[in-house]
C-alpha cells in the first residue's frame, strides 16, 4: 500500500495476511494520500456490537457473509464520491469502461474469495 497507491477501495476480511484489518486501516489513516480510501470489511456472524465497533474505528461499510458484490461496489463508489467528488468517480468509471472486463474480474474475484457462486 505504501508503494503502490493505485487503488480506490479496500475490501477485507477481519485479517489480511494474518494482520488484523484494523492495523491496515490505521496505517491507511496515517497516510494522507490513503486516508480517504474506503475500507470495507466482510464478516461472518456479525453482531450489532461488531458494527458499532468497526464504524467507530473508521470502517466505511460492513457486510456480512454471504453478501452481494454489487452492494460492495456501490458502497465504494458512494464513499469515493463523498470523499473525492463526483467527477473523480466519473473518471474512474470511464477508465473502467475502456475495459469492461475489469469490473467483472473484480466481482468474480470477490465471489471466489468468499465462496459465493
């Protein structure tokens, strides 16, 4: 993340490569260029206390497994629009239009990662 900042959102489980997601989020919040990137967490058996805790820590959205990948995509685009403006989101989506398979690849990857068919 420190070297390659060419991403627009993070979708993670409670741990990323055996590192707690909140540690990754804390790193992002310290970096001025990363602090407005939406961080979404995917959790199994979520409770209201989990939601309250993660929201208080700065998680943009929380989704319970199973989840709809389209909802995750929309959450990222809405958070980006709020943080960076509508024009930035339009530019990002127009770039993706050049290769429509990018979105399909992302959705398929998310489905594979979380066992959704």
